[in-house]
C-alpha cells in the first residue's frame, strides 16, 4: 500500500483541528494526488463561485472523511492498473463503484449519515479479494467467474471448491494487513453472510443490499441463496421492495448528474456499462 495512503489511514478524527492539518500535510507531499483531489473538488458537484486552488479549501469543502475516502479511491485506482484492459477489471470496479455509491445513498436514505462515508468505502473494497485471486491466476479465475455468472452460483462456493479459499477471506486478510479499520475488514469478510458477528452490522447489511442491487442493475442473475438472504435483511433497513426496484431501474439516471461518480470512472479507467 502506498505510504501516503497508509499514513492517512492512521489519522484519527478525534481532534479535528489537528486532524485537518495532518491530513493536509500528508496529502500535499504527493503532487499527483493533490492535483487529483483539487480536480474532484472543482467538479460540477462541489465547485462554488470560484476555482478551488488550495488543498485546505478542498478539505474544508468536502469534509475530513470524504477526503480520506478520495485518497483511498485514488490509491486503489493505481494499484491494479496493469489489469485495466481486461474484462474482469472493467466489470469488477464498475460493480464496486456502484456498490459504494448505492451503499452511501442507502445509508443517507435510512438516516445513518454518521456511517455514510464508511459505507461508501466498505462498498468500494468489499470484493477486493476477487482482484487478488484474479491477479494470482488470471485464466483460472476468469473461467471461474464466467462459470459463476452462467450457472448463477455464489462466487465464494466456487472459489472454495476450486482454490481452497474465497474472496471474502482473502479480502479481509488483505485489508487487515493494510491496517484498515475494523469496519472495512469485517465488511470484506461478512458481506453476503446470514450470521453477521461484527459490531458494524448496519454497514455490512447496507453493503450487502447495495451489492445485490448493483448485480441486478448490471443484468447479472442473483443466486437463490442470496435472494433469500436479502429478503431477511431488508427488514433491518428502511428499504421496501419498491425502493429496491427503483434503485435497480433508475440507477443510471440517479448517477448521471453525479460529478464524483464520473470522476471515479475516469480514475479507474472504467467505461460506463448499460444495465
């Protein structure tokens, strides 16, 4: 994990005056990262009457948690760049970005703004173990991925059968090694699980629901096991069946005007995919 991102993960938010200064000082040593942050801050969604040219202004405008998220977004977009032209990379990161934005939207809709940014980042990295498995054996994992979609099977079941482990176990271990906070490690480990033991259950439920809606939107059939799981999870959110249908059908319209989503697609080099 790049050193700047690792340092930012360790910045606490208990004293915001100190935290803001530490965040600014850590980001500005990387000129490329600073330029990307300012570009996003000046996007249509965040810009005000004048151009933002100072990192301090961007942090004030977007908020501490959002800036930390953006640093990790930029970091993730550069870590697996050699795979960008592969179909797997394009599908994986498009799905992960949809899950991140949907998860945050669901958190806000359900009155959980205090964990909205955590849900965003948990959604972005929930399937990161799949990237690791793919990078270790591209042809084998691509075939496994194709079979899972064609036969409408749970990815983790096929992974365990073929590889002896699964993307949830690998993703959780990776994020723990990178010193990610517990909520992100647990989301990688326990999304799509019936028995969530983590104290961050609400975030994991929202990531799981967002993950399912993203699958439906990209025309991927949802395994029956996951459908049953989701039916049991909806009562733990504020969502109704009509809300889920609206998200699934109108997702492009919802994100079409979101400048941050467009910036994220550009960061990852991902093409917009039709649902």
